[in-house]
C-alpha cells in the first residue's frame, strides 16, 4: 500500500484537478534530464477508521452500480449535494467510497500499453503460472471486488492458477459471508482469514505458504489491472533471479479515474529511509530509448505490487516476519534482493492502476511511530552496515529501540547467502545516490556573512530557487549537504545545486555541468569560472538571501567555510 503526503497531494491536485498523477510523478518526458520527483510514498499517518460514523454505515455494503459510471476509466463526478456525504465517508477508506460504490466491479479500462509493448509476443503456453495474493483489512467491498474482477477478466486462464484473498482480521461485516458468497462462483478464488492482525508481511506470508503457482504476484486490495498486465511479469519472473514490478498508474482517490503516468520512474529512498520515486539515471533512460519495452533495474521497489518466482522468494528468506503491520518491508526486500544475488526491475509493459491514499485509514498497535521505527531499525541493522550508523545518528528515536530488535535469524540469512555489503549496493546498483561516503565531504557550507547552503523548507519536489538557510546544529540533517569529488553539492532527496539563469537553483541531480561547483580555496566556482555568491538582501545574517553565480571579486559574500560533520 502507498500513501502520499497531504501537502504534496493538495498542491499538485490544485494544479491539474483529477488528472494530476502525471505531474505527481514527472513533468513531460522531453525534460527527463532536468526534471525529477520526490514523491512521498510512505507518509505514515494513522487514520480514524470511520470517525463518528454509525456501526450500520461502517458495516453495510452500499455497492449500487450505475450503468456507464466510470467505464473506460473515466472519472465519476458527484452532485454538489452529495459531496458532504462523500467527505463524511472518506475517513473509512481514505478514498471516495461513494464513487467506488457506483462503478461496476466489472468496469472496462483502456489498454494502457505503449505500441512497442503491444508488439511484444509471449509464448503463453510456456510461461510460468501465477498465484495472485491480495491482502485486505477492512477494505471497501466494491474496491476489493473490482481488484479481483480486473485480474480475472484480464488474465489468460492458463496463466492464472489462483487468486488468494488474505483477510488480515477485518471486522467489517460485509467482508464476512457477503464476500464469501460473492467469490463462491468465481473460478480459483479463495479466502484465507487471519484471526489476529498480522499486518501486510504476516498476511502475505500466509498467502505465499499455500500458493501453488510457480510465481507469486502480490497486489494491494485497491488496484485495477489492465490488458496484458500479467504476461510481461511472468515472462521476466520466470528467470528466477528478479523481483519484477509493474508500471504503476493512478486511480484517483476522488473520482477513481484511471490516469496513465509517464513511462519512466525509479524507486529509491531518502536519508531518513522514506521511499521516493525519482527520475531514472541517464544510463537507464538511454537503454529505454533503444528498447522501450524492456524491463529496467530500479534501486528499490514501492512494495505494493510485484511478482517473484516462488522458489526465489523462499530461497532469499521470504519476508522478515519480525516486521509488523506495514512499513520499510519494501526497502528490506529490495536491499536483500540486490545484495544477495537477485535484481529488482520495473517492466513498462505491465500497467496496473493503484489508489494512492493520502494517509492510512487503519490503526497501528502501539502507534504509527512505534511500528515504523521498529521496522526501520530491523532493516537498517541487517543490511545497511556503516550507513545504518548514519541513519541511527540522525534518527535517535529509531536508534533508541535498535537493540530491542532480535534480528539474529536475518543476519544468519545474509551470512548463509553470502550477500554483498551496502557499499557494493550504493556503488553498483545506485551510483547516482546522494548519501555520504568516505570519499565525499559531508557537513555545512557556511557563508562568511552568515547563512548556509541548503534546501529551503517547502521547496517543491522538482526543485526551486536557492537561498541561504539557517545553519542549525550538527544533528539538523535537513541543513547538511554532501559535496562530491566531481564537485556536486547534493542535498537529501536527490537535489543538486545548479547554476541557473541569473539565480542558483536546486534541481534533480543529473549529469549537467551546471551542477559542478569546483572548490577553489574558500570559493565555489562554476565550470565557466563564476563564483557562488550570496546576494545582499534584507536580512542581517544572510538567511533567506538568494544565491547566484557571479564574476569573482574580493567579496566576503563569495567566501564559503566548509564545516565538516561526521556522518556516522
């Protein structure tokens, strides 16, 4: 399951109303080398699970489809008088259930594949078979069933061995006998029920243990697959060395419109280990331009939707059963795959729509922070080596519980599989990363007049104008930067300081020479010899004053002090 930050959602949705996902992920692909995105997938906010709604409203299935509503993936608009009701019900699922209940569970969707993908021919008779595993907890009936029906309608019967619905201790009445009756006459659909809340990891393992298909295909319970979605997943997963992810499109949480996203995105993570969608590296983009239908590598998976050969999944240790409810399991699995001899890839020929919720509507035992911190501590301890010390140093609340995590069995798996270290991962899987290393400088770059180089709070994901910021303390991670041997000034989230047209800007890190700042004594110079300069403003300490590149002068606003901060 995925969540996006409320601030980002509202900001972008205002720009483009219902069809905002293209902006959410990337700008137009002609600007691929200049644009990127820092989408927060994993903004961990607990929900209220229905607020003050009556038990009758919460436990009743209100599915009542209207002919033609939402067909072809089109949006469903409510009447003005219905909007208040929709808002009241929104807290139940963090999407518009009033709209969902009006759309047929068998609705049609357009074929979202590119022409090059449509031309790919698969030997269906020789592809491995799939067990599709869908975990749900108090999901809306119409949304869950639409997920199931989309898989049944758009998957060749010879490939679809079974659909396993795993109920993670739901307490909504309509998910009991009413759901069982609905799937009773569907071919190869079964329901497993957990009496206790185990979370995503435990529930998926429950399904995987009884799966009979050769490939495990994991889907969230609020998805809709499109034509030709499963063949490219099974074709690649058949090689037994890869976790393969579909290309994720958007189902609007408001209108349930299906919106196609641009054909290039890359999974990664921030210094605080929040999952991020970034623009792929220049190498990946060059490869895609030569063969746009070919799967491409990604440093990390979002985790909600992927396929893997069953034998590979278990050989690499399945999921970490010590992780509870949800969070960080996608990073742990991604690191383990890459470091232990497998790969993580995205295939652009498998298109699956997904509702990106703004926050979780579910309760987390002990609270969201406790659950997430526990999972992050486990993943970092086992797989990140010295970068775990970096993470723990700047996240003391996670560091405080690291020693309470029993990860001996996971460390044993790493040892037995002879997995590579995290340094290898950064150097070989994600060499474009923005993390500190032993050959990169890390700390504050302070101007002689005051103020430091850093990203201003509220800077959009695609970047923005650069200004001096408050320098903060040695533990203020958001105010520290990396300076690379190539001369790039990198901040968290993959933003680099760039010489703009008149003013310096923060932009997604690329191979552009405009992002090279050569250190010459206390000055930072561009390739064409201009000096990074703090422009005089209204402030007395330089904070908030713009940065630019100007002709080098005897000016203390061009003097920068590099104050190193130990990164571990």
